[in-house]
């Protein structure tokens, strides 16, 4: 699967080259030409309200496979967002630092995977605070988004979370079937512009799906972005729950070159 690298680079160029055209068409912004040599620089220029973006998200790590996953993502120039467990961060601080260094986003998935709807106010605050501190110590950044374990949430609990809560709209069920091909197939069927794809970097079969997954998404015209990039031009409020970016009809994969003309 590593023999198709050249093709990946070419596919990456397509959205990168379209960006300046789209930016010029849709707004008064004058986006500089994207640099295809970097995994994340082009995505930073993207307005996901107009370009078909997808955010890959990996939960429950960092773990024993996360470094290998970072290798794969680097090879494929694919940014991602990691929802880490605070209790795991201390065991892999260099891995978390590497995520940041390589342009990925680090989000919080609580300290030890607790259902926040079963916790007291103090319990929720500890889950957030301990994870933030662990990430800050490891990588010098503070998580700006929270994924509640099991997706469990409720208004009375959510308002105690100091960042937006992000769920997902594409559930690959990777943790259940452990089948890389199934992970790709489910994503292909369910993905749409603005989607958030749920994966887990604690399973080897999940990272084995990533080369074909990224290849498929890029071939279908999607631009991979981090969560913050996905919502950069939209409301993304602390304590509110999101599962994808509502893009309306503007962002469409494949046909983006045609859209740039009107
Ligand atoms: Zn989880």
C-alpha cells in the first residue's frame, strides 16, 4: 500500500490548486497559493463552507499504534484530530508533541473515559482539567474541543464543558468489526461534505484502514482538515454539541472545479 505514494501526491494537488480559485470566487479574500509540500498548510486556507471537507478523528489514545498512525498520516499528507484520554497522555508525551508538531489537532476525550452524565459537577470539571493539564505538559497546547465518551451528553452537563462538544456523523464501528475494508466501505457510503469520521487509534486494524480511507476521500474530492479548521468559518460554541459541519449546498465534492466558475 505504500507503492502508490506518487498518486497520493497528485491527488493532494487537486484540492490545493482549486483553493485560490474558490477563495477568489466566494469572497474578497486573497488566499495565497497553497504549498502542497506540507500536510496542513493547504487546509489552513480552506473555507469548509465552500470546499468539501472531512475531519478524521481518532479516539481513546494515544496508544501503542499511534506513532505508526502518525507515520501513515504523514505519508498521505492527511491532518487529523486526536481525542486523547488524559490518563494515556502521560505514557506517550512525545507522541502528543508529535501530533502538534505535524499539524494535527489534540482534543480532549476526558481523563479516563467517564460518561459525563453520571458525574457530579466536580467530577466533570476534574475530567476536563486533568486532561487539559496532561496535554499542556506534553505538548504545550490546550484542547479546544471535547468529545464526550460514548457520545453521552445532556444540557445540564454540557454547560460545564468549556469548549464545544463534538460527536460524529460517520461511525465506522472500527472498534467492533476490526475490518479495515469495512471501515473504508462504511465511510464511503456515509460521508458527505462537512462530515466527522469516528475512528480509534488504539486498534491496529483501524490504522490499517487509513491509507485506503485517505486515498478514497481525496479521490472523491474531499479535503481533509482538523476539527478547528472544519468549523473555522462557522459557529462553534462552548457547551454546544456538534456532529458535523452543516454546509448547505455550497460545498460539493468532485464538482468543485465547475462550481468555481459561477
Ligand atoms: Zn472513547
